[in-house]
């Protein structure tokens, strides 16, 4: 049963207006299926499956596990087109496999929109600030996700908070939009809808899902961390990232502080995604840039995805009840 009727829930038949964001190395078929059965729209990260055959196999596995419930494919584009990039191929594979929706990010998707329209794919473009969402609306995407400064991963360079993004988006956008960054409580869903959003994006809150294919020690570390346990690095190379504070973030911060001319190549031995991937496999969170946002303050236990969404629904219902209690009857209005 759908608790809140928005353009997002109605388009995809969701129980709650929630996107389970693409998580590099973690957003696989098990993740999107758990999200789908809990009533959200999850995204499988194409970059986690670098070979076409791998991606096709994972989409097929997700379709089997989702049993007809919707899921999408996350397509993260590099800031600039580089030789050998698979973006167009990923779009074609998704459409050929019967996927309905893609989540794009990284750069302006305008060059691909004619193809995406031809393939019949719904396009949700993810941006770090409203000014980019306005541009995405102008070029013709179907929906936008706006992730604020509190998000895990890449919050962009503007560092605008989610609360401000939501109010500005409600004022400036005509297409459906979702708000992310620090979202991990049902009351935040209600707040976002009140400001005009069609839903929210969650990532960090779902890192403690039992179905996530990560080491139990990693999930326990996330559950025990607080909103104070993240740090921003890589602003010096205009690739700001919010991650769990650890030995790697300390080393990267020292390099950025000591060398004003530091380059991404200088940082790569520390920040390579393969190092972070090891943490998911071993549970050792001391090394690697492990994306995590302020919603760490809203995670306290490893739970099945269904329980997480039961809790979100209960919190949302409580928030709606509080709002109803604040509304004065018309007869009392002077």
C-alpha cells in the first residue's frame, strides 16, 4: 500500500517516495531487490560491473529477484568524456534488458537525451545543487535528484545544505525532484514533500541493511558511527568527497594541506576505489575513502531492509500526525 501519493510513487508503484541511491561496489541485484520489496526504487551501479556481460548478468539476476517490481541502473559519467567510456553502451544494455529508468550523474546528460528518448528510458539526473537541476530541467530530463552538502560521496563544490536545496527547488523547478543528503528519517521524507519534493534519496541510511553484500564488521562500524564521524577531502582537486573519517582521510588531508599544487594523480595511491572496495570485503574501515554522510546519526543497528522501511513509514506517519495536530480547524480561524 502506498502511504504518500507523489509523482515518484505513482510512476513506479512505490510504497514510499524513496530512491535507494546507487552505491559503488555495493548496489547489486541483492540491494535493489531488497529495496524493491521494501517499497522503494533502487539503482544498480553500472560502474561496479565493468564488462558488458557482467552488467547483463547482474540486471538479469535483479529482474529475477525483484519479481516484476521496478529498479533502475545508475550511470555515473566522468566530468569529461574520455576514450573508452561505456556510457552509451550501458544505456543500450539497460534498455535491451527491459530496465525502465536510469539515474545519471557526473556531467550534463544533454548529448545522450535523444538516444535515451529513442530507447524509452526514464531519466532521473542527480546533481549537487539547484542551479544544476535547473539546467537539467531545461535540457529535458524527466526528474532530478538534488543531493546536499550532508551527503556521503560527492556533494559538489557549492556545499548547499539539503534543507535549502529543497526550498529552492520547490520554488524554481517544474519537473519532479527528489532531495538527498543526510536523509535517513521518515520525518525528513514528510518535510521534503512539504517543500514540494516528489521524494527523497537515501544512501548512508541503507548501508546497514542486512542484504547489503558487505562484511558484517563494515556494517557494524557504520551502525556505531555518528554524524560527527565524516570528513571532507579532495576539494583541492575540485572533487570534494564526504567519507568516513579514517587513516586515509588523515593522510589525504595532510597532502592537500602541505602541497597546494597537489593533483589527482598524486592522491590516487590513497583514494583509488579499489582500496575502498577492500573495506567492504574485509570489514577493515581504517583505509580507503568510504562514502558516508551525516545520516550516520540516524543509523544505529544492522537491520533487514524491510525493517528499515517499516521504521521510516512509522516515523513518517508520526510526522504527518504532528502536522495534523498543528492545523487549526477552519472555525477557529479569525
